[in-house]
């Protein structure tokens, strides 16, 4: 995948695009936020706080950003994409703490960015969606920034990596259970994955309490590793009294909407995300 240039991200000049260095977690290096602000916003704009995918081991804050801007632009949303430290050079809790620190900064500086702090949606795909779920737990547990809603696309949620879909799809697709094991071990360290000491901020399916979370959208393909852990997580949120919309796209593989964006199934998946986001923002 090509890295999008600032010109591409500006959407024909409708967005200002800038890289901001902001404080990281206490005692840790600054982090970089790529901030795309709609130029014509007369009032504070809603914002998408984007966390990129890449299995915890690859990617940067431009990875997956075009797809997020495709969702955000028609609704006049700003998009902020966080650059977090990658594994194995930085293990848990470094990546999720970086993402949380960026969210805190955006919330604290929302007015100077012309962003509405009450309408921040957090989202991402794959590992980014798993980190978004972890950040949301942090915000709840620490009485942190308000998060209006969560857009979780094929989220990476469970470190056990032993679900029926993980076994069924082993050796198939873009990100199978072998790849998932590599990413998880890189982030958690050898011998930690699947054991008793994994934090729910690293693997959100580990959370004993899934109550008090914002409205959530989850979609996943039926032909991918994360199918069963995502469905199980969705069911637990409903059981905890939460609001959640779940889509399991038949025949969809990991990243199908990015690999084949013009396929009918991809267009249907994107339309469902747009409709859900529209309802959250009431635009």
C-alpha cells in the first residue's frame, strides 16, 4: 500500500494537514499526531481519532488514513491519526499508552483545533481497532476523555489466538493465526500470550467488565481469523447492557474492503459504517 501524501490527505484543499508533536505518556518520548482539519468548519467539528492497524508491528499514522477520511469528509469531521511506538522495540503498555496520551491531548486542546470534545469517535482497523478498544477501557477506568462512539473494524481483541475461526483460517488470507501469534508475542513478550498476566488494555476481550462503554460498531469478515473473538466480544457488550451494531460479512477476508473496495460486499460494508456514523453524529 502506498503512503498517502499530504496533497492526497488534503482532499483537494478542503483539509489542512499538519504533523504535531505532543507529550507522550509520563516519562516517555513525545508522540506525533497527524491532524486533518476541515477548512470550512464554521462551528467545532466532530472528530475521528484514528489508530492505525498493522498487527502491532508495522504501519504509521498515515496507514489506513485515506479510508478514514473517506468516511469523515462527507460529515465534516476532523481526523486525528496517532503515531504510536511499535513492537517488539516497544512492548505493552507502550503502544496503548501512546494512543491514550494522544487522545488526552486532543480532548484537552479541542477548542484550539476547532474540534467538538463531546463528539470524538475513536476508530481503527485490526490492531488499531484493538488499541482503540483498549484506549476506551482506559478512558472509562481513569475517568479520562469523553468518547462518543467506537468504530472497530475487524478488531484484534483476544491474545489466546485459539478460537474456531483462528484454527479454521490458519494458513489462509492476509493475517492468519500464525501472523497473529507473531504480532501478539512481539507486543506482550515471549511466554506471556495466553497466560494469566495479560492486561485487558492489551487484549480487551480479557476485560471482566464491559459495561459503561460508548456506542460501538464492529464489522468483521466471516472468512477471517478475528471472526469468533469479535462476535464473542460483541455478545458480551450486549450482555453488559451496551449499545453495539455488529456485521459479519459473508465471505469477507481480513481487509477485504481495502483490497477490493469496489466489490459489492465492500460497498455494502462501507455503506453500513457511513449509516452508523451518521446516526452517532446526527448530521
